[in-house]
C-alpha cells in the first residue's frame, strides 16, 4: 500500500509540473507539445516495456538551432512484483538540418522509484524528430543514465518512440 501511495504522489507531482511547464512555456511563445509513447527500457540488467506521458517545449532561433526541454513520466513492470516509475527532465540542443527533420543532443536527469527505493541519476542521449505538421510530430530517442542511491547503482537505458500533439 505504501508503494502505491508513493507512485501516486510521484504521478501527481509530475502532472502538476507538466501543467506548470506548459503554461510557462506558452507565456514565452515556445512550441509546446504533449505526448504519449512507449519505450524499451533496461534497469539493473532487466529488459522491460514502459509507457510514457509528458510534454516538450522548444524554440527555434534564426540560425536554425533549437533549444528544448521536456519532462516525462514513465511506468513499467520490470518483472513479477517489481515495477519502475521514472520522472525525467531533458535539456535538448538541436538543429533542423532538413525541413521538418530535427536532430537533438540530450542531457538528462531522473528520479526513479524502483525495488522499494528512490534512485537519482544523470545521463545523455540523442533524438530525431520528424514534424508531420505544426501540431503533430514523431520522435525516436535513446538515453542512458547511471542511477544511484547510497551503496547501489545501476544503468538505466531507454529507446523510445512517441507521437507528440500540440495545442
């Protein structure tokens, strides 16, 4: 029961953060999209599927360089009786090298509830985004992070594909 309460608390905080960031980025005329997707993930040597929701805000400068940030809430069942809930924040620096096709370098940080403990970590990755229209895009990404807590650490890797919808 305590595990479920902690997961609900993380989900509520993530939702409030997403709403706040969405309102903040709208105030500064950033292109904001909300998304849902699925990721192949690996935690502590275990492969599993996780489901993602989140938001992405970006701005494109006159020289075609793009600055973006996003946050994602992910959940997946690692194995019987063991799940992982992750909240991450990505800072992205990208370039639109072909019309509607963007490539990003990613710096990322995360907090993860796994195996009845909370872990934190930093990492890096890359992404490709194809803009179908001004309101819809597809993005594929790969990230790797080293998660740790006191005397235990592990690698957390994700490869994801998501659809983003703007409003």
